[in-house]
C-alpha cells in the first residue's frame, strides 16, 4: 500500500519535471545567451517587421459612432492653465531601444494633475479638504458614470444664473456637460492659454447648486469657472463636496442630447486632480 503511494508520488514528480522543459508560452522562446534582464523574451524578426509596416488608427468614435471619445489626446501643444508653454515635455523616452542599450522602450510622464481632460477633487480649492484627504481617489464612481445630458450654452455669455435658468435643465438630471463658445473657438487647440474662455460665474454656480440635482459638471476648457471668477465658482461647487468637476472635455464630435457618460480618473492618492478618460455612449 505504502509502496504504491510512493510510486504514484514519483510518477507525478517525473511528469512535472518533464513539463518544465517546455516554454511557459508557445510565443515565448528562451535562449541561454539571454541574461535575466531580457525578461526571457526573444522577438521574432518577421513579426516585428510586419508590425512596423502597419499604420495605427486614430479615432474619435468607435463601434460605428456608438462610442464617442470626449477626452483630448495628450499633446505638446495642448494648453495648460495660465501658461504659454502648453504641455511641452509631458512625455519622455527614458529608456530606448534605438541606441541598443535596452530591450524595451520605456517612457516617463511629467504632467500637472490638471492637465488636459481632468477632474477636480474638493482638495483643489479647500485646504481643510486637502488635509483631510478628499483627493481624486475618494470621488464617487457612481457619479462619474451614468446618464448625462450635453447642452449648448448661448454663445454670447458666460454661465450666469440667468443663463442657467434659461437652459431649463430638468430636475433629476445628475450629470451635465456644458458646451460653450470655447468649442467653437477651438480653444483647446491653441497652445497659449486664453483667459477669455467661457465658464461659470459665481452666481451661475450658485444657481446650479440651489435649483438643480446636478452632481457632475463638465466643461470644454481648462477651468469650470470663468477667468474673472475662477476661484469663487470652484468654491461654490466644491464647498459641500456635492459636485464633481470635469474640465477640458472635447465636445466637438457630439450633438446635444442624452448619453451614458463614463469618466475614469486615475487613483492618485493625495492628488486634488487627475487626468481622466471620458467617453459618451449613445
Ligand atoms: C539611450 O537612449 C535613452 C533615451 O534616449 C537615453 O536616456 C540613454 O541615456 C541612452 N543610452 C545610451 C547608452 O546612449
Ligand atoms: C523604441 O523607440 C525608438 C525610438 O528611440 C523607436 O525608433 C522604436 O520604433 C521603438 N520601438 C518600439 C518597439 O516601440
Ligand atoms: C467670459 O468671461 C471672460 C472673463 O472671465 C471674458 O473675457 C469673456 O469675454 C466672457 N465671454 C463671454 C462670451 O461673455
């Protein structure tokens, strides 16, 4: 009985040992010349050449227009708040294959937390919220994802209380993306920051808080507050941590209406802002 058990164990061990001689994955071959730094991967020359010949597809829409990307792609010329330099130097190839010193390309990011399409957390304008840890990792994914309304703001004004009233946003609407003159002026495509952008005036922000159920406010330039009332408007929105702000959305490729919004910021603990990928689904 004991002998049989021992024999079984030996057979099992032998089977495991012979199995380990095979590569872990058919696509991954191993040669003894490769040091541990190679990650055990040897590139197939033919496959690499074929991939190099392919042209990457850049899209604003997916699945025949059902999914629309409303995030701006990161680029050097993308404007940054109060800067003339845009987003210069945001991406750097820290380790490169070209000079043969490395086996993989490896880039580094250098960005402000409020670069491009991004969200603001309460700690952005309130010291006590910052200190208490109300960072982007605490934002509610149930607010950042769900039905949303895209509205067109009259092009001749900033977003005042009067403008907010005139939009007639129904009660119960929790997420609104405000398309303004900024989109027509293509301000996100101008490298130099433009303080004449359209945003909320303090009274417009207050009207929204007092008269609507909106918990997510999206805008089409770098700040939700018009330049002259930038901080006062932020204070109104974030004071009671009732609203999530999404800024610098790309609203060029959509029509006004109701969509499903998905907005996913990075889980940056300690950060009062974060780049976010935002999409609308029809
Ligand atoms: C290889 O290129 C990378 C990226 O350009 C650079 O940081 C690194 O210093 C280079 N290494 C050598 C040995 O030239
Ligand atoms: C790695 O970066 C170099 C530029 O230094 C580029 O020429 C090459 O195509 C990149 N390789 C891969 C695999 O992306
Ligand atoms: C919005 O306000 C800014 C100042 O904050 C101003 O420069 C701009 O002209 C205003 N835009 C409109 C359309 O009234």
